[in-house]
């Protein structure tokens, strides 16, 4: 495998040590890092998003007022990866957002964007009908999609209704997300950490985030125009609007929930080599380098 064809993808729940391990691999492989983290995209939030201390593509690169779809991210990620490989360097794709990771590695057939004005129209309809009636409307139009979303999840109910109108579905018969192969020969590594240890690290990291100035960073950002996707960055609203103690408590709880969701993604990742990450970063990096040297790859599509 020539250097220009090498992609190493690293996935793990929040606080699993991805950033530290990626930093070691970056140095030892001469790789360039491409972030697959939906929050890290946004500029001005290095503390809240735990931005890496080394250069990485798609970190801090999008203004807070800009909405970012998975399709838009995919285009940026493919451009970054292809540019790195064309320059003869390995690409190291690192993330905790499972959908973004798959979008970066694969040629996903993504659902169509909403038609102009469709989102606002369906949002108004959801508010007019109320959660239960709006969900019943969705069930009448697309029962499998309705089974995937809770009536109170306004954003996803609205998105499901948009997709029905566009002739698509939130629950397609064939899930292209998992059917798609990688675009390039790729070694996919998943960092596995016991949940109890993740909880401990999350508590520690959230306190460190607060000590590093998360509240000041969040309040400065919260005072600016924010897109819907930026507004949903975990920790932004909490540190901007709550007392520090309350923000730490809420962010810790929400991050633990996120870690459990990410752990489910980890178990579902096709072709991933799972690596025990409950040990020092240097040992984890050495284990991944051993896999890298073995020549294991996912076949490109």
C-alpha cells in the first residue's frame, strides 16, 4: 500500500482518548488529521469542543452563523482527504460523530435537502398540530419513519415530514449508510473504553473545561448570531446561561448520555478493529501502528 493510498480512521466515544492517540499517530506516520466531529467544525469554541492542540483539517473552520449539513461536511471531508493523499501523505480521520465519520470515509447516498421554505412550513405545522398530532400525521404518511422518532423530537419529526414530501424517507428500505464501502483503502479502528471509566474521564474533563474558561468562551459565542447546528453544540448553551456549577452538572450528564450513544455506533461500525483504550495513549498508538503495519484494510467501493 503506497503512502498516497493510506487512510487511517479512528473512532471512539467522547473522552476515549482519541485526540491524544491521534497526536501520537500523526507524528509517527507523518499524517494529516481530518476531524469528523460536528462540534469541532465551529470557530471560536476550542475549549468547549476540546479542539486538538495540533493542526487538523475541519477544526474551527466554520463561522458560528453557518448551518452545516452532513452533505456539506462530506464534501469538505472528501476534498481534505483527497488533497492529503494526492500530496503523498497518510490521512488520519478522527471523530466521535459516527455519521460524520461514515460520511468522510464513504460515498453515502444522503437524503435530499429540504425544498425552499419546506422546513419552515413543516415547523409551523408541527407547532399548529402539536407533537402527538404531528407524529400521527407522519405515521399516516411514513409509518417506519414514525417508529424511529419520538413525538416530542420536533427537529426529527419535521425532517421526516420533509423527506416524505421529497419522496424519500428517514427509514429507507436499504440503509445506504451501512451498505456503502469506503472510498479509499482504509483501516478503521474503534477505541473501546468501559463506560465506568468513560464516566470518570467525562467528569474530570468537564471540570477542566470550566477551569479553562468555558463560560467566558460560551457567553462570547452566545451573544453572536448562531445557526441551528451551532446552537446545538454540547456545552454552549449550558456554560453561556447557567451558573458554573449547574453548567458542569448538566454538561457532565449530557456528555455521559452522548458517550453511550457513541458506544452503540462503535459496536455497529462495519469492519472496525476494536482496540482496548483503557491504558496509556502510547500503548494504544503502538497497538494501532501494529495493525497499520499488518496491511489490514477495508476494500474501497
